[in-house]
């Protein structure tokens, strides 16, 4: 059953709190470059998407900067951790802030959240700022440790412009 959400529920509904805490944990793992633990936060059928068209929900039939299922996430983690890719050898230092959470729907099994992310990347004396709106679908497990990301979509504010090379996960 989907419930009506009010602003105060953001702070009192344990399911929403769990979903927010998982998004913060994911951001921390990415900033620490703990990619093996990061990929375990996703469901087996989970998707990680960065579309070029901010308005699309049809990720299968449109061009995306990133469109990873479990296999592609695994391949990306190998590239990021084995030191053979330039992105892994000369990786940027990143700091993410994930905030402005808005619950869309909440059930006993899943929380659909919207949020904002600001990511600052520092590499070779240069700072790049990546900003975007995030959509999360978090599948709730028996305990918070069992919660997993079923969908993460990052809609960059400048997705249709030339973006700096991202040798890291957004």
C-alpha cells in the first residue's frame, strides 16, 4: 500500500530514514573509493543510470552517459580498482553532499526518493563541480543492513553540455 507523505514524515518514518541513510552510505563509500563494497549496495537487477536527456525515463532507448546493470557495474569496479585504467591510477579526490530528500512513495518493501547531489572533484590542481538531481528506489530488507539500491538515476544539471571527464562514479 502506498501512503500519503507529509514533510514531517521525512523525520519520523523509519523506512524513509533507512533509505536516506543508505544513500549517505553510498556517497561515503564512493568518496573513499571502496568500490567493491559499493557495488554490493545494489540489488541483482539494480540499475545505475546517468542519462543525457534530463527528461527521459526511457533509459533503454535513449543515449546515457552511464547505464550500468550488475555486469557493467562489476566491470567498472574492476577498471577502477586494478590500476590498469588511467582513471584508476590518477583518480580525483571527491566529496559528495546528498541532501534535499523528498519521498515520492513509501511501501513496506520499497522507498522511492528524490534528492540533490553536489560533487566536488579535485585532480591536478583543478576543481570540477558536478550537480544533479537523484532518483533512488531503495528496496527494504529484513534489517537496514539488507536494504539495497534497485535504481539510482542521476540527472546532471548540465547533462546536455560537454562535461569534464569523470574518472570516478557519480
